């Protein structure tokens, strides 16, 4: 009898997913090198016309409010999330899975984020918010390759938030997919350039 698969760390923070998206890529590098590429990923350094368009559209209301000045992008690796970001690292299974998240009214043009500590994330239940959980995992795929999964799960704290998010999700889903695939592409390129094959 085959052993049961390990539970995902993301299940601790979003066991029931009301909205979500999952993307995968097979990487021609070993799991250790690939997971290092996940850990080194700079979220502010994703490239491509569609990525720039997706991020630019999301930032338009904030730029308009601040009279068109564009925020200077800084480095944003997993280790940098705690320093001045609205996102928090929720947990890690070293060498296997990283989970980070944020809580906010993401459907508003300028998002109202809730400052939160990882230990308080699961218990947060104030009405009117979306709890966004993102997971990036790297697992062995055969003997020499790795499958990397980027998953987003969204849990809403009340029915009104659910309705607001559903309208937002219909519009934003293609852009979420663009960014998710860019993350996987960046991890793949980084791991395959530096990994052991």
C-alpha cells in the first residue's frame, strides 16, 4: 500500500477554498536547486509585457490618487515580505513549500489591507474581508526533475465580502493567471540555469 501524501501547509490556512487558482510547471532541475530558486524569487522582478500590463492596471488607482507618481519597485523576496509589505509569511515546510498571505478588501480600487501576524491569520474573522493564501511548492517529479506548483486560495469572511469578491474575481482571474505563470516561468529559468541536472 502506497503511503498517504503529506498534507499541504496551505491547508492549515485555507482548508476550504471559495475561490482559487492552481498552476504547475515541470522543471529540469533537482528539487533542492528548484526550491532554492523559489526562495530566491523576487516578486518585484517578474518580466513580460502581459505581467507589466497586469501589474500596471492594478496600480492605476493608487498612481492616480498620488498624482501619477509611480512607486519605485524594490526587491521583494520571501525573506523581504516582513519588511514593509502587506503580505506575511505564514509558514514553510523547508525544501518543499512556502506559504504567504494577506487580508484585505482586494476588490476596492485602492486595497485596504489589514496588518496581521502569521499566528493570527487563521483566526481572523472580521466581516468584509478576503483572506488570500498563496503557496509555492517544489516536489520531486521522477528522478531528476521537479514539479513546481503555484496556488492561490481565497476565503471570504462573510456573504457580502463573497459577493464583492466574486465580481472582482471575474475580472481579475486572467491577470492572476498571468502573474502565476510568470512566477513559475521565473523559478523554472532560475533553477535550470543554476541547478544540478
